[in-house]
């Protein structure tokens, strides 16, 4: 994790390492981006890197923005938006499937502030002292939806993963109306 933090600080990002207990992510970048950091050594059987993305068998969507996966000993960082991983509890990267994941190698630009809504002081304080995670998940989804709508109105380029998130939300709303 120290390597990731030092690299992000060199890129002029503010990094806050979260306490180990009770948090759904490891690193808060620029007070906006919730990043889960994982590292793995290659396994001989079945031959590849295996990452557990869950905590105690549970993984809630919407609580992490990016996954930073570190492949040892090759020292490759994969910076993957959470919607790309969807609701998987684990990710296995073999030499055969590496071509699927290599597009995320060194994608440091995903840490830019413009990709994510701000987490204001109140929501950060609520998150630190949270008792009801569902409220915070809903708040994060609402912030992303509002950001996407504002970006669309201003004619800004919206990242593909954020566009797909918006389509999923509108599809759910359409099903609820029926």
C-alpha cells in the first residue's frame, strides 16, 4: 500500500489510509475516491494471481470506486473501476486471462477528481461514524447520478464505466415504473 500511496502523492493526490477495522475500502484519495488495495503472489496451481475482493464473504456494491490490484513479483498495478468487476467476490488472473485485464495496467488517470463526485465533510463524518451503510450507499449512488447528469448537461465527456452505471440506474427506474 505504501508504494501506491507514494505514487499517488507524486501525482499530487491527497491520500488518506483508512483504519483497518470496519471499513469497506483501504484508501481515500482526494476525499472522493474510495480505493480497495489488494496484492497477490502468483499461485502455481492453477497458475495465476487470485484476489479476494470480499470481506468475510460479503461484498456490497457501491462502497468502492476503484480496485488497485498489485501483481507480484512483476510489480504491475491494475487500476480497475468497481463497475468493471461488478459483484464478483474474487478475481483470478492467469496468463490466459491477463489480456482481458491488461487494459487497466497503470491507469493512474482514473484517480482524477473529475471522474468522481466529492464526498463532503458531512458525508465523510457520517461514514467514519456510520451505523447504517445503506444510507451511505444510496448517497454515493445519488452523488454519482447527479454528477453524470451535470456532466451531460455541460457536454463533458463521461467515462464509459460511469455511463454504464447511469444506464443501469435508468433501466432499474424503468422497471420500477412498470
